[in-house]
C-alpha cells in the first residue's frame, strides 16, 4: 500500500532570465515570488503557495517551454510501477525523481514527499 497526490505545477521556461520569467508568472497568477523558500535557488524560483494547494515553481530549462506536473508519493518505486501499468513509461531516473511520459505524450515527474501534511488528500493504492 502506498499514497500519492498532485504535488506541484512546474512552469518550464526556456529563458536566460529566470527572474523576469518568475516575475511574469507571479503577476499572472497573483502569487509573489518567495525569495526565502529553500527551493528558490539557481534555476528555480518558488511562488508563495498556501500549504493546502499544489506548489508552483518556475524553472529555467534547456528544452522547449512547457508546463508539467509532479506527483508526490511515499513509495516512488510502487508509484512508478503503478503508472507504468496505466501505460506511462520512464524517460529518465534521476537521484531524487523520475521523469515519466504519459501515453498521451505529456511528461511529468514522480517525486518524494514535498509538501506538509502528507498523506492528506492523497490517494491510497493497494498492491
């Protein structure tokens, strides 16, 4: 048995100025950039997000600009296996997350627990 839930909305920006991109998305979404968040560093900027809502992160990337989601779980191998049974496949296994692709082509990540209160609002998966 394991749990998983929607964790984050990531806005991938192919840009040389991540601060300008973060400022745009902060204004567009009405959520200020959180400069003190530990995730705001290097190529990443975090927006202020209430604890009971998914994280919104802006990240500088080399690939085309797009939006993707993260699914957080208390058992990454079990969640990846569950998603593979649904038709997704692993694109890349990294140290702290797994990049997957849905049968419909969208990429998403499976990550370890990121938000407080887990497993509140999470799905429980048996087997």
